[in-house]
């Protein structure tokens, strides 16, 4: 039986791919039969930990060696005591990307092995378009295809650099923006004179919001910027810049520290953001590098690496490329989604009901609809996992009614092991005792406001 967050694999598979909350981890099951270059794998596995540590030492050393470029050190203690993580602000070299040749040979080797492994096993979304046109087109519509964009390449970067400034009224602070072809830099000359923060990634498709983060590869630290972009109700108008959700907590900030720009991120925070918004991110043993990220929740995040499949399909032998991972039951299916959308194992015990409403697997897994229709209710009962969410209310209601709707029929259709319509009429029924012809979603899956005008439908289906 699959453990939490692990996908289900065929027994004879060469590799196990465990989907941890944030990234794929590849573990060879039978090293002798690995079809991938065994040496690479072994290097990755065996030297990963060690190399990671060595890499860290070197990285830290590297950051010392450029200390002449540091201009703001940790601020002295003071201000609110519950603020932690006062990071240094680092220098303005907009291209503080890691140079592989700065790493020790061992780390270079494992980096190289990892890259090789990724390029030998992953094909990329574009490669699927030709044969799976419908899924590809649906995926393009879905936010999944736009969860992670390089900031300089984003539409937002050009909007902001045209706009030039953004005033944060809560802090009486003014940010200025400049963009070139491959950089996007933010400054706050009054609070952090001389500092420029190059923004690396933009997270979110914009359906709800887009939040930028800056990653300093040399120190492996970063910052979630204080401002985000929000769509307007009137879609014809450009998006609006406002406070990043949850940043009220940082209204009070230390001048001259990285907090001028937003919430400091350490390497595990950055990994978490990238992990849930990407297809592949480098494993924890290797440094975070822009060039090692496969952006967006692509086909291969859910279907596993598919290079073999593409190669064989091109020779007309698609059926010979067994899927590396497949969904065997509703639970393993839901666990895949839960790696990012979250269930009870990954939400903090102190989470409030409004926060929980955004974690759909958490909600579904506690609903009687799921618990008492074993194996028959999962995300794709109501959603095409490839497509954007359908706001067609009638079709959502129809899903509820397949189990609950018709007083003359029961919910046995889903309860029976076979989906034979003949059993549909026999089973007991549960029909709404309150408003059986109303909008079920409105009452049983209401939209719960979360933050900054964003709301999520509570997936814990229950008596209101
Ligand atoms: C050259 C055509 C071709 C390309 C390119 C291709 N596929 Fe397929 N794919 C097929 C065919 C044919 C089948 C049906 C095979 C079968 O009947 O088992 C299939 C089946 C599938 C399935 C369902 C069965 C399974 O293996 O899980 C998935 C999922 C899938 N492909 C994903 C992908 C992804 C992801 C990509 C891109 C990385 C891709 N395919 C690229 C031809 C292709
Ligand atoms: C790698 C992390 C990850 C995984 C795995 C994942 N999602 Fe998502 N999903 C996201 C992110 C991030 C977004 C937000 C996209 C955006 O910004 O609009 C999202 C958005 C969505 C949306 C809204 C899309 C839209 O445009 O309306 C649906 C529906 C969804 N996910 C369903 C699923 C289902 C079903 C699964 C499992 C089969 C799944 N997701 C697996 C990260 C993930
Ligand atoms: C555990 C996985 C996970 C982590 C970690 C994560 N995200 Fe997300 N993120 C998601 C999912 C899933 C969604 C889609 C929300 C939905 O539609 O239910 C999302 C949506 C978003 C959105 C769209 C607006 C919204 O709130 O829906 C932004 C912006 C975003 N994330 C930024 C970030 C940033 C910045 C970080 C790191 C500080 C981060 N995320 C870390 C999974 C994650
Ligand atoms: C968020 C996770 C997710 C992403 C991203 C995703 N898929 Fe799927 N895909 C699924 C799930 C889950 C199924 C199983 C079908 C179901 O339960 O509805 C599936 C089924 C399929 C199938 C089999 C369809 C059938 O009728 O049997 C194909 C082919 C496929 N996906 C191709 C793709 C391609 C190509 C992409 C990228 C363009 C992609 N998928 C992206 C989750 C995903
Ligand atoms: C796969 C079948 C299935 C689907 C689809 C389904 N349910 Fe259920 N639901 C059940 C079962 C089974 C129960 C528990 C036994 C019963 O009441 O018949 C249940 C229970 C409920 C309850 C009572 C919850 C409680 O805590 O007592 C409500 C309310 C409900 N469902 C509403 C909905 C709504 C609204 C939808 C559509 C968004 C929906 N259901 C979709 C199968 C389903
Ligand atoms: C019983 C039907 C049902 C099931 C099962 C279901 N959803 Fe939903 N989901 C909905 C409805 C209805 C909406 C709201 C659509 C709208 O805006 O009208 C929604 C909205 C969403 C959204 C958009 C954000 C929001 O809250 O409006 C995401 C993301 C999502 N669902 C993901 C999932 C995932 C992941 C699963 C599986 C764990 C899942 N859903 C299972 C019915 C369902
Ligand atoms: C106006 C709000 C509202 C609407 C619309 C609504 N419900 Fe209900 N539903 C309720 C309330 C309130 C109860 C609890 C009634 C009680 O305790 O007597 C309930 C009870 C239920 C139950 C439990 C019945 C039982 O015997 O335990 C189910 C199942 C259910 N609703 C399904 C649905 C479905 C399916 C729809 C859409 C076709 C729907 N509801 C529409 C408010 C609503």
C-alpha cells in the first residue's frame, strides 16, 4: 500500500519515485537493472548528502569572499521580538547566480549527474502536445501551466517597469522598479539606500494572485516581496498591485534590513515555494539554481518522467513504455494532489477554518461523501485535472445529484463496486432535507474569504 504522498508504482519498475511535498526524489530499487546511466544515479544518491555539505561550505565561503559587495549587515536587535530571521541584504550584482566552477569537484559531479538524469528522463510539456492535443490544450488553460515564471520574462515586469514606482501606504514606503531584458530590480532608496534586489521568480498564474520572490543563489537566501499582483473584477483592466497576503505582520520593519523588501526566506522556504510550483527542482543536497528548475506543474509532475514514452511513441511503441507512475485508487490519486494542495498531514494544527478551506484534499478526505463511498469520489469526479476549474454551477450540482439528487434513485451507483447503472436504483438515498433543488455548492461548499479578496470553496462537504 502506498505511503502518504507516494504514488503507486508497478512492482517491476526500475525506480521508485516518491513525491515528497515539494519535489520528486528518485530512488533506484534495483540498481543493476536501471535503464538510466547507473553511474549518474549512484553519484546522485551516494554523494548527494556529502556533496551537499561540501557545497554549503563552499557557498558560505563564496559569500564571504564577496563580502565587499555587502552593504547592509544584520540589523542590531530591537523592534518586535517575535520577528525572526533578519537576513542580511546582499549586493546588487543582479546576476548572483551560482557558477558551477565555484563548487568543489564532487559537487560539480553530482550537479552534472542530476542534470544529465533530468535531461535523459524528462521530455517537457511541449513534447506531449502533438499526440495528446486535448490534454495539452486543457493544461494551457489551467493555472498549472503558469505557476512559475521568470520575473524578467513576465508581463508583470513590463507593467511595473512602465509604472516605475509602487507606494506602500501601510509603511509609507516607495519601491522603484527597473527592468532590462533579463533582470528586474527593485529599490527602496530611503530605507535601503544603494540596495537593489533582483527579483527571480513570479509565482501564481494570476487567477488569484501573483507573488514575486528574489533568490540569492550565492547565499541561498531570498525574500518574498511585499507587493503582489491581483486581478481586478473587471478583467479588461490591468491587474492591481497590493500587499502580499499575510504581510500585515511585517508592517513594522527594520530599516536597512532585507525586511524593507518583504518576508525573508531561508533555503528551505525557497525550496518549498519552488517545489510546489514546479515540475522539478534540485534535490535538497544540491544548491537551488534557477537553471535546474523545470517551471510550472507540467505533465510530468503528475505522470512522472516520460522521455522513454515519447521516444517509444515516436516509433509507434507507446504501449511498451509503461507509465512510471499510475493512479491505482482514489486515495493514491488524491495523495498526488495533496502533495501541493495539502491534506491533514501537511496542514499546521493551528490553521484556522478559513485557511483550511483552501486545502481541497484536506476537506474532501473528511467529507462523508468521500468516506462513505469508498474509492468512488476523487478530484476528477468534479474536475478535469488538466483543465482550469469549471465555474459551470449546473454541472457541479449534477455531480452532487448523481449521488444525492433523485428521490427515486439512490447513491448505490457509487457505492457498488461496479459502476453498473442497474444497481443505481436499489441503494438507499440521501436527499437534501432543506432545499433539494437549490445550489448545493452555495450551502455545502461555500466560498470562504481567505485574504486580499481571494476566496476558496470549502471542500469539506457537510451540513452547514
Ligand atoms: C508520438 C506520440 C506520443 C507522444 C509524443 C506522447 N504520447 Fe503519451 N501516449 C501515446 C499513445 C499512443 C498512448 C496510448 C498507449 C497505450 O495504449 O498504452 C499514450 C498514452 C499516454 C498516457 C496514458 C497511459 C499511460 O501511459 O499512463 C499518458 C498519461 C501519456 N500518454 C502521457 C504523455 C505525456 C506526459 C507525454 C509528453 C511528455 C506524452 N504522453 C507524449 C502517444 C504519445
Ligand atoms: C506540484 C504541485 C501541484 C500538484 C501535484 C497539483 N497541483 Fe493543482 N495547483 C497547483 C498550483 C501551484 C496551482 C495554482 C495555479 C495558479 O496560480 O493559478 C494549482 C491549481 C489547481 C487548480 C485550479 C486551476 C485553474 O486554473 O483553475 C485545480 C483544479 C487543481 N490545481 C487541481 C489539481 C489536481 C486535481 C491535482 C492532482 C491530480 C493537482 N492539482 C496537483 C499545484 C499543484
Ligand atoms: C505545499 C505546496 C505549496 C507551497 C510550499 C507554496 N505554494 Fe503557492 N500554491 C500552492 C497551491 C496548491 C496553490 C493553488 C491554490 C488553490 O487554488 O487552491 C498555490 C497558489 C499560489 C499563488 C496564487 C494565489 C493564491 O494564493 O492562490 C501564489 C501567488 C503562490 N502560491 C505563491 C507562493 C509562494 C511565494 C510560496 C513560497 C513562499 C508558495 N506559494 C509556496 C502550493 C504551494
Ligand atoms: C495535476 C496533475 C496532472 C497534470 C499536470 C497532467 N495530468 Fe494527465 N492525468 C492526470 C490524472 C489524475 C489522470 C487520470 C485521469 C482522470 O482520473 O481523470 C490523467 C490522465 C491523462 C491521460 C490519459 C487520458 C485517458 O483518457 O486515459 C493522458 C493522455 C494525459 N493525462 C496526458 C497529460 C498531458 C499531455 C499533460 C500535460 C499537457 C498532463 N496529462 C498533465 C493528472 C495530470
Ligand atoms: C460519490 C458519491 C457522492 C458525491 C458525488 C457527493 N456525495 Fe455527498 N455524500 C455521499 C455519501 C455516501 C454520503 C454519506 C451517506 C449519505 O448521506 O447518503 C454523503 C453525505 C453528504 C452530506 C451529509 C454530510 C454530513 O456530514 O452528514 C451532505 C451535506 C452531502 N453529502 C452533500 C453533497 C454535495 C453538496 C455534493 C456535491 C458538491 C455531494 N454531496 C457529492 C456521496 C456523495
Ligand atoms: C464534489 C465535487 C468536487 C470535488 C470532489 C472536488 N472539487 Fe474542487 N471544486 C468544486 C467546486 C464546485 C468548486 C468551485 C467552482 C466554482 O468556482 O464554481 C471547486 C473549486 C476548486 C478549486 C479552485 C479554488 C476554489 O476553491 O474555488 C481548486 C483548486 C479545486 N477545486 C481543487 C480540487 C482538488 C485538488 C480536489 C481533490 C482533492 C477537488 N477539488 C475535489 C467541486 C469539487
Ligand atoms: C439553502 C441551503 C441549501 C441548499 C441550496 C442545499 N442544501 Fe442540502 N442541506 C442544507 C441544510 C441546512 C441541511 C441540514 C438539514 C437538517 O439538518 O435538517 C442539508 C442537508 C443535506 C443532506 C443531508 C441529508 C440527510 O438526510 O442527512 C444532503 C445529502 C444534502 N443536504 C445535499 C444537498 C444537495 C445535493 C444539494 C443540491 C442539490 C443541496 N443539499 C442543496 C442546506 C442546503
